[in-house]
C-alpha cells in the first residue's frame, strides 16, 4: 500500500528508485553530520569566549566529538548500503573495546586534562595568583606564583627557590588531591613564603677564623 504511488512513475524511474532512495538518505546523513559538527563548534567557541577557555582545552573536546559524529555517520551510511546489523554491532563493540583499553592506558593523562577543565570552570585559582600546594594544612608545601595552566600541568614560579625564575610543574590531578592555600592576584605573599634562601645568600659570609695552635 505505501508503495502504490510507484505504479504512477515511468518504468525507468521505478528501477532507479532502488538507488535513488538510499542515495538520498546517505546525502541526508552526511548533511546532518556536517550540520551537527558545525553547531557543536559554534557552541564550543561561544563557551570558550564566555568562560575564557584556552584553545588547548577546547580543541581536544572538539576533536573527540568530531570523531564520534564521523563514526556514527559512517555506521548509518553502511546500514543504508545494506551492511547487516550484526556486522555493524561487531565492528562497534570492537572499536568500543579498543577505546576502553586506550582510555585506561591513558587515564593519568586524561585525568589531568579533566582537572584542567575543572580549574578553568570552577576557578580555584587563576594565572597571577600565589598558591601553596600542601599535603595537609599543617605541613609546608610547594608555593609560588601561577604563571601558566595547560592541559597537563599547573606551572608555578617557585617562591622559595635559591634564585628567582625557578619553575615548578605540578600535575593538574594532584591539585585536586591536596590542600591549596591561595593568595589572590594583588595580595602580597607573606615574607616567610618568599625567597628566604636568597636572603641568606645575600648576607655577607662570616670571615673565617684564623687557625690557632697551642
């Protein structure tokens, strides 16, 4: 019944429908994938501008979503071309297994990336702040000025190093496992947290005592 309208078409067109209909569906799938990817890029761009996300943070998310959309479009196209569902399911489970293994293998890297995203969204500190990363609130830890935050590390200019300019690179995941003491930008760092070693080196050394003999 639903295909009765075909009888009103010319015979040459009826033979072509077996190719035209799947071809039209494939074109729609490709166009939908391109449109979805374009919309997602716009959303990520607006979110990056609004929350001031760095390009290094939004780019991996965009790439992952792009590949997910591409993979979904390929599976739908193969289904329209007549590939059986069992073959598609086997291929999907195989890709999912490989992806799961790769995910656990790169968990430390991915955890740092996710923590970098949380740092930019939640804002426990910003570039220009002074922070101290502590094991506990009673023990001293790494202290310095935040000079950079990337996908893997938070970089501090060490405030207790013997010379200024010494950098500390702390994994982002470690930031969320430790107590963080913060001095916002514009607030001076306490003197006991600054370059005490430099001050000690700046003092003139005591003259050696002459040797005495009985």
